[in-house]
């Protein structure tokens, strides 16, 4: 084997970096697959509502029944439009660059996408979204984190409960705080210390919705937040619930320094011949 062939082999650090990229890509595909499954079920429900009320309006000729049918069809159509706009919002957030990011928009789109699932498992949602500056973030990655935290919260409340989503501006540190708090079972202290470890999971496997059990979600969340120069904090008490708080930096416009322009008189003077 020639020396050149040996040198082309990636180092151990390069192999780890390649595997991390592949893992991140696989996690994106998993999140997109879960999103497609959720939105497909929701669209199917909307379409069935439209079809059933259209049939009812065709069968009955009285104005009252037809008016009710039109109202139900209109409501279902508006619901479909909200889902479509949320999915398009996810598509717009596919950039891999840091840019000014509207966290309130990402939160609202995520809640639309998970509304059916949260309702199915009897989870109520309270939003306290203050007006905050844009975050300096990669939108699709922050949405991936938020969806992961919301699904984790839902799974921690098998008998129903409440999720609080809070958005605040920390003016002292010029950071934006995003909190997801649930009223679930909580995490024991011995497990709480390890929840950000790769491959560690408090779950035994996927639940009836087919989600959970990989042990990679929170580890990936922390890595993403650290890449954003942010922080993630968790507080939990058994029997009371768990709260995750993400701190992200605000977006700052790049400063542009104007080029120095020399005056024509100074330039001309510099080219004058020395006096004799």
C-alpha cells in the first residue's frame, strides 16, 4: 500500500464528525416522518368532515341543514388551511444558516401540527408568549427541539395534563427564554443527572403513537443549543412535572464599517514634488 493511500483514510476525529452528521441527518428524517404521519392523520379527519357534511347537505333540502353543513365545511376548510400554512412554515425553516428567527411563529406552527395529538391524549396547552426580539438561530433546528420537548411532555402525561409554553426576553443578558413545562410524572434525581447523555432514555420504547425510546433526542437538543451559543436547563420534581428552559441569543445586525475616503486635496498634496 502506498503512502498516499494511507494518508487518505479519515482520522478518528474525522470519522466521529462524519457519524455525527449522519446521526443528525437521520434524526431530521425521523422528525419529518413523525410530522408527515401526524399531518396525514389530521388531513384525513378534515377531509372526512368535509365529505360527510357535503353528503348531508346534498341529502337534505331544508335550509337549516344546508346552512349547518356549509358552516361545518367552512370550519374544516379553515382548519386545513392552518395545517397547510404550518407545514409550509416548516418547509421555509429548512435553512441551515443562522438568521433572525421569529420564535413566536415557530411555537404557533408547532402547536398546530401537534394539536390533534395533544387533544387525543387530553393535554391542554397554555401559551404565554411575550413580544421578544428575533433570535439568532437556525429555525428548523429550534423547531425540531420544540417538537421533541412537546412530544416528551405529552408522553410524561399518559392520563392527561397541561403544558405551559412561555416566551420571555431576558434584558439583563440580552437572551430569549423559551420554557416548556408539563404537569407530568417528573424525573427522579438519579435519572435527571443523565438525561442529556447520548443513548440514555427514561422510556422503555415507542408508545402507542410510535414515538419515543431512542434516547437521542435530548442529547441532540443540547448539542444544537450549544452550537447556537445558548443554554438549556431542566427542573423536575417527581409527581409534579418537568420544565425545560432554553436560552437563545438575540439577533444582531452585522456592523458595516464604511471605507476611509481620502480627500482630493490631501491626495494631491501627497503627490506634490519636494521644494528645491
